């Protein structure tokens, strides 16, 4: 009998930095997929606050002993998904605003490659307002970001903004 091939999802994003919202979504996705590959987009127009290496370290710290890998993504998502042997692209949805953007991106991706499905998980209702960019804004003005990120990320943000004062 042939064994079914493992279900692998590519979870792409900037992860600048990874948040509690991302972490919960990945944990839930691990009940559906055998393995998650977190793809950090390195060549998009956004200028990241944290280096690729820092973002990888935050992710590895959040997922000790889990079937989660991290890789740089450099190019079209559908090409990268194929290269990494992923059956699906995983994305989170927080709101209607996310939906509009995701709908257009998924439509473009499926017109480029119909064999790669995009799977969406709705974020936990308690996390719908959490985003990496808002967390950076709160940290910039010394607000408490500890409920939204891991202790390692909170320390790094604190350090980043105390450097720039
Ligand atoms: O964290 P983000 O900003 O939501 O991530 C966006 C990302 C990296 C998923 C998106 O910009 C992306 O896929 N970039 C790679 C280029 C691509 O394939 N775009 C989709 C075709 S429209």
C-alpha cells in the first residue's frame, strides 16, 4: 500500500516580527497539516525592522520541537510553494480588509498555478486587532506589547527602541 504524501503548507509573510496571532494560527494549522514551512519574504517593498536572521530566531524560539521550518522566500509565492513541495499556501484572515487583499492575491496565485490551493484560517476573535505593524507602533511609544508577542520579541523591541532614543 502506498503511503499518502505528507501535507505540507507554506505560510508566507513578513513576520516582522512574529506575533501571538501568527503563533496561534500555526498551532491550529498543525492539526490539519503534517508540516508547516514558514516563508519569510525577503524581497518585497516593505523595509523590515528586523533582519532575516533575527526573524528566524524569533520563530525558532516560539516553536521548539515542532514540525515547523523557516525559509527565505525570494520570488513568486506559487514558484516557491512548488520548489518547497508544498500542497497549499496558508494564510490567516482577521477582517474584511484582509479579505479584499487576500481574495485578489489568491485569485492571481491560482491563475498562475491552479494546483496550489490557498487555505485560510480565521484568526481567533481575541486576536483580530493584532498586527506586527501596530505592535511596532505601540513599542515605539513605550506601550506594553508583552500580551501580543513572545518574551524574546518583546525584549528585542524594547532594545530596538531604547537604541533609537
Ligand atoms: O506579511 P504579509 O505582508 O501579509 O506578506 C505578504 C506576502 C509576502 C505573502 C506577499 O507579499 C507575497 O506573496 N509576495 C511574493 C510575491 C507574490 O507571489 N505575490 C503574489 C502574487 S499577487
